[in-house]
C-alpha cells in the first residue's frame, strides 16, 4: 500500500464520498457538514488542522447556491490553529469563492508554481484547476505539483508543506 495507517473513508453512492488518509495519527478526526448535505473531514494533528471537503458543483442554480454556502461556512473554520484546506472545491483559482477564502486568510498553494490544472484528467485541452489546497499563512509551501494519473477523472495535486 501507500503507507497510510490512519484516517477515515466515507464511501457514498454519489460523487461526494471523501477520504482523509495519513501516515500520522490525528489527535481528533470528525465528520463535518457545512450545510450542503455532503460530508467533510476535519482532522486535528496538534500543530495544524486538515480539512478535506468537496462542495457540490455549480451544475444548476440550486447546486451553485449550496456550493457557495458550503464554502462560506468553510471560511468560518479558518480561524484558530493553522489550517490546510484540501479538496475538489469545484472552483478555479481565479473564482470568487477562492478569492473569499484567500480574503479570509488562506494562501493558495499554487502561488509561484503555475496554474496546475487537475480536471478532467482527459482531454488535456479542457483541463482546469478546481482541485485546491489552501493553507494558513504560517504554513509554508515548499512545492506544489500535479501528480500522476491514478485512475480518477481528477489528477492529484501534490503539495509539500513546512510547518511553523
């Protein structure tokens, strides 16, 4: 395997299953719902928290509103210990929801590393950056890159962090 001994997998019959896997055991791991009826996972590792989330995509006005509300609620979690926010946010790096998260105090891990498109895996010419990793300013980003095709319709975004 990949050596992830800790975490939680929430499988669902729709597209909103989510997993958080780690080599390090979190102090706590909770399932959170930010109002869109889709689960998020919030892990506290002591030095930092990691929030894995996947708001609904803006495929119609109802989903669009749910996704916007979801990310607005996520912005409220930013305060507190350093946070890494990761997931398919269904929002590009230049979209209003991302600007709001940055205004709330997070830094886009892509900054200085390029656009790094992740979805869809194929065809390349349609690919956009909707998979996001944002961090509190005290968390450094040593590297941010697109990982290999693992069989998903998304490519992984691989980020190397430095903790304060």
